[in-house]
């Protein structure tokens, strides 16, 4: 028996038939029938003929039949039906291994790779850390300290991480076969991060739907140069479509790739800040020539959510496009590939977080502000509300004396630019007293100290500092 408001798990897996979920709670695996509303401990013993479990720190193929993992600096794959393991690469060595997940400031034993849509190929790299400096950490604990050491590029180093890109064929004649891209190694960078790992795949890498080619972006270490490229997955021949340069930084503040390849129409969608705002542009996928700008006007395109190639339509999240609203409120939009028909699909004056259905016919929209609680609705792709799902109630929170932050707008140092912030005050504010002010900023190009404009009962230590007598 569990309290429905205090579930002992945060994630679960939905069965393919939609009738049950699997989850881990109380150090056991459970299967729950969501039709009969019953739960039973899942049998963790492997029956004869049952699929073998995926190795720890592995990457599953799209069809769910294989899992790739790192072993002795090389990449391996396990057939989950038979349990058979196959070595895909043979020349991986210490500090020059395959699919290595190490940016220096973050590292993991999971591989960095992107499966082809047909699950027959893998796009990855050989990560060269030879000659790169070593970073050392010593723990402070009761008893003997432990020493950690790993490769970490340091200021002044003449040698940094490099990645030699490859495609690995798992099926077909002569498989496994390593196809090396015919180009010099890339620096360990992406347009969205100082790392090249974006969750369970490589940043800035997209397969063609038929797995014939890989589209990718090469980035310079200082984020001032980016090269849009396409590699033939069978030969490794690389074509550079175009280069983009800037005096500041090339990058996407949303943290996800915003370029798309449309081989059927021989087109490429590219995100750029070349005209101050982050906009989308349409290119010829063969020649690399610009066809036209897709989005325009004030505000940024933050995140491309879906491209309907048949309907010639893009669905994206944007900010700063609605006059008179907080420019950091994110809204959901639709626009044609020809740049026409840009339409706001989430009209409420709030910050919107959207999640699309797999078939692209609906989306869940949760909207709120720093001072108003979340409302979650189901909408069709025209923005029409089909069903209200949930409406949060903060009455018990407010009854404790908690108060939301106050949105403020002020001028920047230049006396022209508007800055949008939040002011946190003690719950028992005395208007006759003076309070010391903490100017809490993080002036990065990719994020800020305020964070999401959605409602949050706690934003780091902001409320706690206010309760200690600060503003």
C-alpha cells in the first residue's frame, strides 16, 4: 500500500500494448496491470528462450534487438535474444577508445553513439585523449583517501581531445566493418555544449532515413566556427555544405540540435543567429546554397519539435515573439517551410512546456508563470484544447506563509536593454525595515540564474536565503 501523493518511484516503462507498466520500487521490480489495477513482483529470473538483459551502461538499438557497450576500449554489441556478444572494433586502446564518454568536466561509462533508423549501423567516433593532461581528485573521508584520475584538457595545453568519426556496419557483407570518415579529426565540441554527448546519442549527428548518409556539424573549440557536413555511410567520403562563423558564439541555447535533413526534397533546415535573433533557414542539401529564411521577426526559435515533411510544416518552441509578454515565456508555434503561416498554438500569457504525441496529432501543454500554478491540457495540432487534464492547487503551500517571487523589469547598464528578473522576499516582510540585497546572477549565454519561467515552489536556495533576511 502506498500513498498516491508519495509514489515510491519517479519513472516507469509502459508496455507495448498499453495495458501494464513496469517499475522499480523498494529495491524490487514490479509489473502493474493498469486495467485491473493490480501489481505483482516481476520475475527477475531468465526463463529458457527469454531475452537476455542489456549490459549495464549500454545503448539499445531502435528495434530493441541489440545493445552496444564499451569493453576494453572497444565497442561491442550484444544480441538480446541469444545473449551472443560481438566485438565491433579491435584497435581501441587506452586514451584512444571508441564511443568514450569523457568531456573532462563530466564522464560516464556509457557509450556515445547514434544508431541508424534500421538498427544496422552505428555512428560514433574514436576518442583521442593521448597527450591530454591528467586531472586528479582525492576524496576526504574517514579512513584512507581514494585517488581519481582521468584525462582533462587544461588551460595552456597544446593538445586537447579529438574525435575521429566513424560508421560501424553491424549487418551486411564483411560486417562488422568500420567506415572511417575521410577528414581530419574534429575537436571535442558541439553546437549545444562543450560535450558531444546529448543524452543517449551524439550531439549534432543525424542519420538519413535510409541510413545511406550521416549529417553532422563540426565545431571549433571556441564555438566561433561551425561546418555543416554530410558523410557517405558506405565510403566515408565527406562533403562540407557550408561554414558559419561569428565573433561571439555559434550555438543553440535550447540544448538540442535544431538542424534537420530532408533527403526526399533535397533540403536542410538550419538554425542560426546570423541576424541577431535565432531563426530557421532552408538550404539545398546537395549544393549547400541558401534557399530562403523560414522564420523571422522579433524573438528566438528555441527548439524544433517536429518537421512534417509531407505537409511542409515545422512545429517549434520560441520565445520573445509575443509583444508585451515576458520574452522568456516559451510558446509553441507552427510555420510553413516557405516561411508563411506562422501561427501561435499556445495563446495563454504564460510559460509553456509541450510534449507531442508519437503520431504528431496532439500535444500536451503545461503552462504556468512564476506566480500562477500549472494547468495541463491536451491540444490538437491547431492549438484547440481537447481536454483539460490537471489544474494544480497551491492553497496548502500558500497557507504555510510561502509567497511567490515578484517579476521585475529594469534597465541594463546601457540604459536601453530591458532585463527581466525575479525578486524573492521574506515571507514576513517588514515594510519599515531595510534588507540587504543579494544580486544572484549567472551571466552565461546558455542560461541564467532565474531559470525556467514556470511555477516552482523552490528555486534552488532563493526562498531559503530570503527567509534568512535577504532580498
